[in-house]
C-alpha cells in the first residue's frame, strides 16, 4: 500500500485497541453529527422563517425519511463487514468485488424504494394520521426527497466502504462540505427565493447528489492503490451473486439494527399525530435533538463493527474483546457529557426551533421529551457496541431478535399507554427498549459463539 493510503486510515489490527478505536470513531462521530446537523437545519430554518405548520410538515416527513437514511446506513454497514474481513485477510481482489457488488445492489434497491416512496408518500402520511393542515406540505417535501433517493443511498454506502477500509476521514470531509452546501442552499431558497418546504427538500437532494459523485470518484482512486497478494484464482469481478447473498445475510439485520429507532419513531408517529400539530412540532424538535445526541453512540458501535470484522478476518479474536471493553469507556464518557448539556440547556435548545416561544404547547412537549430522554443515552451506547461486535463477526440472529424486542416494546408502550399517560408515553418506552435490546445482545456475546462465525 502507498504511503498516502497508510496516512489516511487507522490501523485497527495493531496497537492499542481502545486508542485506535477512538481515533477511528471520532471522524465517524463528527461526520454523522454534520449529517444530522444538515437534516436538522431543514427544521430550524423552516420553523424560524416559514412557520410552525411548515415545521410540523417537515417533522411529519422526518420519521419516514429517517427510516430510509437508516436503511442506507445499515445496508452500507452490513455490506462493509465483508469488505473489512477481506481487507483484514489481505485478499484485495475479493474486497474490490464485494465493493462493486454492494454498489450495484444498493443502486438498484434505491431506485425501487425511491419510486415506491414517490408514488405512495401521500397514502403513507395519511395512514400515519398526519394532520390535514400539514399534509400537502409534507407530501411535497417527501416527493422531492424520494426523487433523490439514489444519491442518499450511494453516499451512505460509499461512506461505509471508506470506513470499512479504515478511512473514516474522507467521509467526514465530504459531510462537512455537504452540510455547508445544504445549509447555504436552505437559506438561499427560503430567504431569497421565498420557497418553503420544497426549497429545503431540493437543497438536501442537491447536496447529497454532489457528495455522492465526489465520493465515488475518490473511492475509485483509492482502490487503485490495492494490489492483491492472493493467487490468480481470486480475481476481481464486478458482481458476485454468492457475495451478494453473504452480504445480504449481514446487511438485512444491520439495516434492522440501524433503522430500529427510526422505524419505532415512524410507527409511534401516528400516536403523536393524534395530539395535533403543536405536539407534533414539539416532538419533532425533540426527536431531532435526540438523533443528534445518539450519534456518538451509534458511530462508536459502527466503529466496533469494523474493528471486529477486520480483526476476525485476521484471526485476532482476543483483540476484539479488548476493543469491546474499551468501547464501554468511550460511550460512558459521551453519555455523561451529553446528559449534562441536555439537563442545563434543554429549554433554549427546543426554543431555537420555535421562534423563541416558551409558552406554546409545542415548546412544552419538546422540553418534556428532551429533558427526560437525556438521562438514558448510555443505554443505546451499550446496545450499539454489543450489536457492533455481533454484526462485525457475522453473527446476526441474536441482535436481530434483540432489536425486534426493542421495536415491540416501543410500539406497544406508545399505543397502549398514550390514552393514559398522554403523549409522554411515546418517550417513556424508548429507554425500556434500549435496555432490553442490550441485555439480550450482551447475553449472547457472553456465550462466545460469535467468535466462531465465518463469512469469508
């Protein structure tokens, strides 16, 4: 490998597991924060410059769009497990085949999902009991968003591939660029051209499209630096159906794991919607902040997954255990810092979405949600790190069950107790689901059976 490549990635196979895991995770955390920031910018700009109904429209769309974002991220992370294991085994031709197979597969999937979403977004919103006064704006936002679905998928899959190769910096730089571009276009479309939710949707699609194209060309250049050390029989192929099947076995549970929070938000959205657009606006603001707060936990779990996959490929099981133990210290540190910030500043944070109105029902709902959930982020940290080990090893059954239990608890509690507790039932269920998920995955981790799984 070239010197340039050596400098651009973190060596996850050698050195201090905790230090290298943190160094690898930090750019992923920053990158995901920027991604959440420019998603959140849509809500902040619309809420302050257009109005509460437009904020509610974007919020009604957010639960659905976030499901697709997490499908893209989860699919990329699942596919990247194969890439990481081939990289750890130094079988670079098969690594390239796994990358091209993933890109082709997810491009086709994104076209199908984008077409479906564009055709049926109105029906989905109605089934989620979206308030009538925001339905048309939500449909407009979603329609434009679904047209850009291939860009969304390609960028996130490409970012996961860079991470699988130990390079978490390139996705960070591209996300910073994309975030700045998106926010600039948001402000331009709303304040200069007088557009509403359509303007911020177009801005998001353009920013993702530019980033996806740049990512693809950078990856092609990076792959030229890898020369396989394997025999002639391990030649590169653009598409391998067997590799698609192996990747799918990991990608589908990974999609479930990444999207479980978003699917839960989507399913309980109808509960929130039934309380009217003010409650929806407040919940939307709070959930946007939640998505921002859990980024360090999810990114650390994804880093653990790549760390595990590379070391499993290299036959270093004990090093995986060392990295997993180190990940606990990382997520505890992040969770404590986030809890402190949320406890002190939850009011001003929610107010920034609502034109500074601290007396409205929307503000009261948002503050109630954020001030409660801020104390429980460590649970999702433990959950994602444990799931990361199982996913990286290719042992997907246990954490699939764990994530389904998580989803079931959230949905049951929200629907069953909302008539008794009010809209607060939606967020009481969240830490219950996270904790149950963690306990199931951790119990399976203790069996050690994940270390005996082989994908390549």
